[in-house]
């Protein structure tokens, strides 16, 4: 037997094997992988305004009716890390500093009786500040005239705001609820008897006017709410 007689069958076997591996199935088409999704960033969801109908500074809120028809407003604010108050006993200014992480907020409130009979008015102690859903009441450490040892002590002066005029511009503001250093009990008829003054709060340093509200309960029924900015 010649070598060529052996080689031919072997070649046929190899060709058949190759044909069986490549020709017996359809070719698989090439596929392109799907594009990776592009991450999206949703804008931060803002907390809803808790009092969307809050009044602006200077807007009047009516309370009472008929012979005790009255109105009140918050018309100004002032903030600072400290303030200086005048002690009339020694005629010296002292610096008031809050505890760490706090500052002072002054709000200016005016109430007037447009009726004919005297009326109870909400005292400063009931007027609250709300910021970040937290309520703040007036700073109990603030020295007010009726705590002076001398009953004839003059109105307390705050150097930074002592020349801030009242809303009608005829006098300078003092502690709300006081007139020439004397505490008042009723709100009497007439513009000249309007109560106009500041209330001091100790608040977080993070407090901003655009997220701060003043809440005044009138007559235990109506609630006036003002937004500082």
C-alpha cells in the first residue's frame, strides 16, 4: 500500500469533521450591548411652607369688633450676636451675650384700639417665634423696667435700637407693653394710646428671616401669623 493511499482518507476525515463543526449551525449575529442608563439627579424637595398665608411685615391683623375693634401688626425685626443695654441706676451700658450657638432677635409690634372701650391685649409673654417647627418665647433674661429696684427707673434703652422710631414715627420704641417705663394693663382707644415696642428672643444662629414666623394669639381666638421675610 502506498503512503498516498493512506493520506487521502485521512484528509477526507479532517474535511468532514471541520464541515460538521462549522456548517451544521447558523452563524450567531453580533449584538451591541444596551447603553448604560444615564443617572439622573432629582432636585431637592423643599419643605412646604407651614404658613402659606402668613402676613408680611407691616400688614395689619384685625381683632375684636364693635366697640373693641382693634388691630395689630409686626412691622420690623433686628438681629445681632449681642446687644448693649443701659442701666439707668449707674448710667452705664452693659453688653448682653447669649449662650453658645445663639443670637438675639428683636421684633417690633404695634397694637391699636380703634373702638370706644378699653380691651385686653396679648402680653409679650404670649407672642412666640417659630423657626424650623420649634417655638421660642421671649428671653426671660432680658431686663425690663418693672424689675428695677427703683420704681422710678426710666425705660430701659438698647443702644443699637434706641433710636428706632415707632410705626407712626412720633416716639422711639421701647419694651412692648410699656409706656414711658410703666407697664400697661389695657389697650385704650385712640392712636395716641397704641402700644408699640420690641420683644427680645434668644434664637439659634442658624435662624434666617425667610423661615421665621411671629405668632400672636388675639383674644384667645384669632391667631395672627407674620413671616419676617
